[in-house]
């Protein structure tokens, strides 16, 4: 039965990937058709001064200037690694938004799209439930991984996790024979699997899945044994 279920899940994921690529191709086709028909508005040319924050436009022959603040999108915002104090890095994960955000000295540095297990809603209860644990953890280790490119191990189960697990047992929410599980971490995805992350398809066994280029970048700015990660709903 387990093999049958895994086969069905693989077929479902393959279908989602095919539909995703079909959607992208249709979007590109519509864009080409609109461009060919002249339905796009003429582009507005904006110029900036040497500081990059002045718009210049002409009204009645006069030049009007306006100061603007240009902010970069948070998702995959570039940064310079050599300017960071690595023990000031902190990570927050929002499961409902499929978002992992990186903070440096209390200010947001960048963010990545991430995925979880298919049963990601709610706290991890026991081994095998394929839920991502909620709470604050420490990244213990980072290493290259044959299957998932890069793997960063979390200290799950920590004391907070163990307390929740024992409470769940005492309340009869899980079997007395249930085990708490482990080996939860942040890792990449199989080769050419980035579109699964873009689709926010939750497929892991409880770990946090990132695009390979993102998990590699993240692994360069964390300090094993020091960097904290907070995982919330």
C-alpha cells in the first residue's frame, strides 16, 4: 500500500508540473499576441539623477522633479556576504505563506519561497505525520547531500518539542507507542525541480524544502550551533 500511495503522489506531482509548464507557455503566448496587436501601452521613460532617486518629467515646457524612494522586493533580494556579521543572522519561517525570511541585526535581509510536508498545517505531533515542527530551533550542521544538494540539520526534537510531544501523549492525542521522530532540516530539491517550489507544492516528510541555489546561498551565511530559526503557522 505504501508503494502504491507513493506512486500516486508521484503521478500527482508530475501532473501538477505539466499543468504549471502549460500555464507558463499560455501566458507567454498571450503576451506575444498582445504585443503583436499593439494593445500594450507605450512605455513611459523615467530618468534618475546620479543618486537614483529623482524622476524628471516635462509639463508645459518646464522640468518637474520628484524625489522617490526605490525599494527592492524582499524575495531573493541580493546581498553581499562579506558585509554580514554571521552571528547576527536569524531566520523566521511562515508556513502559511511558504516563506522563509532572513534577518540581519534585526532587519530583514532577504527571503526565499519554501515548501513543507503535505500535512504542514499545525504542529508536528509524531514521527511519520509529515508535519513541519513549529517553535524555535538551532541549526546544528550543514553538509552537501547526494539527493537534496545541501542539508542543514535542526535540533529537533529540542526540549520544547519534547514537552509538546509528552503533553499530546498524556491527552490521548497520539498513541502511547508513538515516537517523536527527528532528522528535520532545511534542504534542496532534485535536479530541475525548482518549479515545484514555485508552485508551493508541499511534498517533504516534514523538512523545509528550498530551491537548490537558495539553500546553497543560505548555507553560506549561517553558523552551525548558533543560528536560530523560528517556525510558525
